[in-house]
C-alpha cells in the first residue's frame, strides 16, 4: 500500500480528514493526541471502496459480515477515555472489526492486543494493518468475552460491542488503576457507555453517555 493510497484524493483527501477533525472538536473532543490520530489514520482504507467517498463523514458505515465501522465521534470519544488512563501503554481491544479503532489506538500507545470473533474480519484486519505498517498490534481470532489472559494485565480495555451484562473475566484482566471503556445494554434497549476504573479493592463505574452498538456475542466463528 503506497503513500498515495494512504493520503487519498478528493473526498478521501487530507482536507476531508481535517474537516472531520474540526467537527469532532465541535462535538467536544478535546484531546489533541486523539485528534491527531484521527487525522493520521486513513479511514477510507478500512471500508469498501464503493463507500470511500463517505469515509470522513461522521457516521457509522457497513463493513463485511454484517458489522459496522463505528462513527468517528464514538471512536474518538472512547479513545479519549482510554488516553485519560494514567501511564497507559498496553491496551486490549475486544472486537477488531475492520481494524480502524485498532489503528487509532496503535498511533497512541506502545502495544495493542485485539480480538475478533469472526475469522474473515480477523484475516482482513490483519492484512490491512500489516500493509499500513503497524507493528505494535497483536491480533487474535477468538472469543472476546474471555479476553487475553496470558497477556494481562492491561492498562486499558476497550470493548466495541455491547454485552447485556458486564463480562467479569475482562474486569479481572485490568491492571490496578486501569480503565475499561464498554457499552452495556441490549440492542433493543438503552445502552450505556461505561468507564470502569479498577482500584486496589474495587471497581468504580461512571456512565459517560448513551450509545448504540452491535451486541457482544460469545464464541468465535469462521
């Protein structure tokens, strides 16, 4: 993938990315590191070529396997919450999808571990992220509900799909002082974006805002 591909033209140009960043700032995203990462990562290369002209709209878009690439505001907001974690270096992402959120995180922290339950999405993301030059990402095809125990603890965990109830195994993989950013709730009801902080003796919950995510499903599929 050459530099021209990454830079884009017309509706996928750097100017289009700059306009997106301006809109995110207007919506309240303040962390300049996060905004720089959004500006850097070529979102148009994470979606179908037929939708590339819409890549820098502030909207969710369909990807393969009946999944979606999240709205840029949601990506930026969740990333901003991750970056508020003190001395964050190692992050676990549950739900790689197309790999866009993974790339945004990889611009900001030393190492990203990411799990995707759908094998073809895992393979596509692996190829895409490798071609884009990311070498601080480890991907796994597996069950996000159980996390990545042998690589724990993590400074932060970000979950990009919504479970009905909080997955206890993920909480246990947080480092002391670490944070988990996770939407919780049913697809037909209210989902809350929660920020869970692990202290020495408990987990503290903060509800950030209401959101809408695909459900977090157990198991791994081909």
